[in-house]
C-alpha cells in the first residue's frame, strides 16, 4: 500500500493506566478537532484493552505493542510497531510520554517533529529539568543529602517553596541508577529539544513562576489539562460494576458528608496504616466509600466491615471521577498523585493527603501552602488520630467550608480551561490544528532533526489495529 500524504500523528503511551488513559483522552480530543489528520495510538495489549471499549473516532486507531519482555526490549517493540504503521501511512509527528525516552530518538530518526507529554504538574517538571543543577548544589552522597533535607530550592527560579525533602526520588536520593530514574534524568536533558511539551495542568491555576520559567528553557510549554475532564462517558453498567453510585445516592440527603478513600493501585499504605485509617473511619462515625483491592482487606481490623456496613462501602474499584462528582462526597483521602489532585479540583472536593513518592510531596506542598485546598495527615503517615483530625476539619469545621469554597473556585477554572474558549483548548487548537485538519506541529518546528536510515525488516501483510470491543479491566485503573 502506498503511504498517504495526509498528516499522521503517532502517539506513544506509557503502559500504566493513569498515563495511558490521559494521553488517550488527549489523542481522542485532537482527533475530534482535526478530522483530516490520522492518529495512531500505541501501547501494550493489556492497556489497550482497557481503552478500546471507549468511544473513538474513525481517524484514531489503536495499535498493540508487544510487552517489554525480554528485559530492555521495550524501545524495539515500540519502534517495530510504529515502523509497520509508518509503512502504510507516513508518520509526520511523534507524541510520546516522557517516560518513553526513546520517543525523541524515533522522531529524529524519522525526520519528524517530536512532542512530549508530561502527565504530572509543572512544578514536578521544573525540578526534573533542573536535576543536574540540583545534584551540583546538593551532592548525591546520602550523608550529604541527609544533612540538607530542609534546605530550600530557592536557587531554581520559582522553587523557593520547596525543600530538598520534597524532591522526587532519583534526583539526589534513592537508587539513582534505577532504570526509571535514569529515564527521567535522560528526559530532563532531552526535553529542550522537543518541538513542544504538553503538560497536564491548567494555565490559570499552576504555581505562577513555574510556567514562566519553563517557557525560558523549553520551545513550547503548553498546559492542556485537566485531561480527566476530556474523558468520554461510559455506559453506566460498565462504569460502576460495584454499585458505588446508587450507594452514594442513599447518602445524598447530606451533601459533602461522605469521605472517599482512594490510594490507586501503584502503591498502597502499609498494613499498619490501613488499619489506622480504618480505625479512624470507624470511630469518627463518618460515612465512607473506600476503593481497596480485595487482597488488602486482610489488613483491616477484625470485624471492621461488619461493624461499619451500614455507613461504609469497601469495593475493589470505583469510577473515581463520577464518585468525586457526586454531591454526597465531601473529602478525598489520597496519596497526592497529580491525576488524583486534578480530579479532586475538577469536581471540587478538598483533600486529606498522605504522600508516598515521586511528585507526591511537591504536589502536597502546593495544595496546602499555596492553594489551601488540602490538609496533610499529622506526622506524614496514616494514624487513627491524624485521619480523625483531618475528617473533622474538612467535614465539620469552618476551615473545611473555606477549603470547599476555594476548591470550588478552582473547579470553575478547570471547567473553563477545557471549555470551547478555554486556555487549554486554545493551546491545543493553536498548535495541533483546526477543523480543516491543519496540524502545525507536523509542518513546522523550531528544532532541527536528522534522518538515520534503519535496517529494513519484513513488514507483516496482516498488520491491523488492536482489537475493538474489549472489556474494561479494573486492574488497569489507577
């Protein structure tokens, strides 16, 4: 088949549900705005299986990439999948999750523009971009870093709020040679070469000096969030297999009275902290909905489920956005991952947080010190008294009402950002095209690219997009 001449964007997703779903929502919106541009979405079969049941458009096709086994083969798997599709319809732009560090190399080898996707906030991006500077200033030996954990990062523009202890692992502490941290470090060196970087944040909300600084070191830094508000609607039967929403309807007579607990699936509090949180929920008398995998139930106190069954519901998965959007929910206990933060903001629910790793501590600092829409569990770990204090503050005291008012204002900002004339919408439309199918980043870039001839490999004749109509897998949901 002869390659087509129309614009064709290859979208490379990182195979973790929170990353892949956000990038899929973005690709879906772009395909809607630019119907004459082809979009090919690449990820692993399991992840694609969770997405291909969503409504899509004719110019957005999903392709499977073999998983990363054997170890270290992941870049080759993506390259092979993209090469096969490129043979049929020439790729003119590569959009890739920054964790797929080889996205830049692929784009350069193909002689096309590279656009990076950053799922977290601008503040986390800023510290990663300054990894080398931070290492020079703070050192990387554990004894050096341990003695300076409370020092400010004021030597980075707009970062005086943050301390060394707030940094993600892999910058100056933790196993710096861990493959993920090495990928992030490589990303920090590569991003200035991207034609643009799409950031899952909101222009009007993010910590002001950060975006200004990023725009001095990146070609284009484009806030395009919150991507959670671009998610297509699922049929109710697919979206709520454990009947969370009917349960919340029973609680709706008391608005903002239910505590929702959700720590995702990537990391979970240790058993002692889960038991402490359960103790707080039981003793507080608060009505609660808890997303907790079945294999973690053994950490709950004996008899907890029976004693709280009249006012609590514990399920292995929830439709989180719809839960947070329900009038009965008044507090969200979470880990401060950026996706959860944006969902909380998008639906106006203040937070109680217990950060763990990655960008959690940076996000927590912004939520409490800048935005004033969240409270940290005392001591930084889940304790019975700490969780009870947080619940009391958010659900019963005046400070909680003030937080709800502040996050309510941010909710409106978030909604407007992805609206027809909003800042995130404008950033996308100005750079990816209009309804005539124009796609500026496939035609022009401030970066220079080179083309490297690749060894030819046999192209299977039966290349087809990933199977459609697969069932949603709760294992894939954050």
